[in-house]
């Protein structure tokens, strides 16, 4: 039983880590949490459903197409709703993302309805490894492999490409990046697009275990926020480790302490405790301002 829940926790943790990575990408470059991240992922997952179930594309191809589409939507959102505000006006930006969360979730419900749908998994069914009743399924292996592949690709993108280096410069010091000639606006738009594509991928990983409906990503967003806060809001590695820890803790608590009704409350409690005890998270860096 313990081993079975351990494997399930790893699978859930990988999906939380994916969305947490998207949250960290935005926070690193802007300094605020994008509460609309889950809603952008929700839109992407619905598009993946349309491409896969209704248009007949292979699931993996449908998810890639949805990632591209959600990236375009995210760039539009950043250009129209985020860029007009000064970067240091964090509170208005947070309020804007909360408004976008409500607008996008409601729009999805109006367009596609509120009935539940099922999105197939990108990975085959079955379990190649078994220990008694515990099964390490292809889905768990695929979820973990996908997250680690995303982290590796992000490292290469941010350290070996011109746009990646520009994004790191903007994340480090926006004004200095602007002074050396980096086009800050398009670079931030790139960050939003990248985060939206990663979030859509995370949504495509989690939805096959649940049912697709307009509020599904709100629950995932809360667990992913807990993962990002635990690992550090500016640490990509911390987002992955935090996601795995939250996924494991959630499954073990729900199974062995019968706390299923308190799962979301537990995630919020994790956020509060981390902010009180170690605001930078386990792997986050302390910001130092020159005066």
C-alpha cells in the first residue's frame, strides 16, 4: 500500500511540478505570481481535447499544437493586459491576473460547457514494473520523464541561446537589461509564451487522471503554488523538488490519515508556513538591493 501511494504521489508530483515551473518562469522575470497560469493551462488542455478527440490527431501531436496555441494566447495577454503597467506596480498586476483567471475560466465554461470530458493520456496503459499490488505505470514513468526533460530543455534554452540569455538578463535586472539594448517587452512576452506552453503540458499530464471541466486547473494551481513556494519561487530545480514533495505528501496524507477533504487546506497551510518560516523557500535566493 505504501509503495503504491508512493508511485501515485510521484506521478501527481510531476504534474504539480510542471505547473510550478510555469509559475517560477513568470515570477523570475516579473516578480509577481501569475494567478492566471492555471487558466491559460486550462485553455490549452481544452484545445488539446478538441485537436485529439474531436479532430482525431494523436494525443501527443494535439498537446504540442495546444502548447503552441496557448503560447500565442499568453503573448497576447502579456502584450495587452500586462505590459501597459509599470513593472514595479506589482499589486495591480496581481489583480489583473486574478481577473484573467475568472474571465478565462468562465469563458471556457461558456464556450465548451460545464459537462465533464476525458482526455486520453499521451502514454500507454499498463505497468512494466510491479511489486505486489504496487505498480509503476507507464504514465508515472512518462510524467516523471517529461518533467525532467522539460527542466533539461529549459536549462539549455536559458543558457545556450540568445533569447534565453536575454530572458535571464531581464529576470536579473530589468533596467540594466534595457540599458544594454535588450528588447524587454518581447523578451517578457517570450517568457509568458514559454510558461503557458509548460503549463499546458502540465495540464495534459494531470487531466487523464481526473475529468476535464472548467474548474479542474484551479485545484492544480493551488498545489502547484504550494510546490513553488516550498521549492523557492525563483528556482526551477526547487519547483520540481517541491512538486514531488507536495505530490507525495498529498497522497500519503489522504490515504493513511483520511484527510481527503483537507487536501487543499493542507496545501494552503504549506504556503503559509513556508512564507512565515522561510519566505525564499528551500532553494530560492534572497534578493539583495543596493542602496
